[in-house]
């Protein structure tokens, strides 16, 4: 029922009502997590390893927004009944799993944390993919600029300039982007 990883994992908890914080702590304990209740000051300064951050609130404050966005690597679950649509989009965009009601007596904390963890991983993979595509696009721009320079300086056609770049890159065991960067720098 409980994994050994859960038995020692800490879950950070914050709620704007002490009763809700205690309810969340009890539920976390029930699922084998070690709860750590944070007041609003500790929420912004929380450091260290944790399996997740769970917040229950009636409304989103600037402090909560900062805390939720401060640790993108941490699975975050927010229980809140009234969240404007624009705020929902903003929070989901940074990987916060939203539960559109207050924390109940029988909340499935482990399931919410699992979903938040999956969302966090999905967003990290997307960001990584985006960085890779951005790098490739930048390299392509550099190759186009280097090709243009070769065309102007040596009176080559587009295909000839590309083939020259390609042969030189292969001969030097470099990528086209590396060679283009070197050519444009020198």
C-alpha cells in the first residue's frame, strides 16, 4: 500500500486555516508521508528535499503565487474553490495541479501528488524539447548566415555554399552549426 519512498518523504503543507493544515497533515500521514506545516513566512523560504507542496486556501494571494512559482521542480497541489480562469491558466502553465474544491476528509493525497508529479515532469520535458528546438533553430540561422557570407565573398550559388560548409564540417568533425559559428566569428 505505501512505498518505502513515501514512508520517509516529506510533504510541505500550507493552509490559510489551521484546521485545513491539520487535515492535510493527517491525510499525508495516512498515506505514509511526513507532513511539515509551513506558515506564510516559511512557505516562501522552504528549502530542501520534499515529495511535494500542498496548499489549501480560500483565495490566492501574491505570497501564494510566489510560493507556487518558486519551486518548479516540486510537485505542487492547490486546493482552492474560487480561482479565476486566467489565474488557473497561469498556475497550470507553471505546473501547479489544481483541485477546484477545499481539502475534504477523504482526499486521495497520493493520487493528487502523483498527478502533480506527472505534470511537473511533462512540463520539464516540454521545456527541454523547446530548448532543443530553439538551439536547432539558432544553428540553422547561423548556417544560413554563413552560407550567405560564402555566397557573397566567393561568388558561390546557394547549393555550392551549403555543400562547401557541409564538406568542411565533416572534414573537421564539427556540426554545421559549430562551423558556421566559427566562420562568422572569424
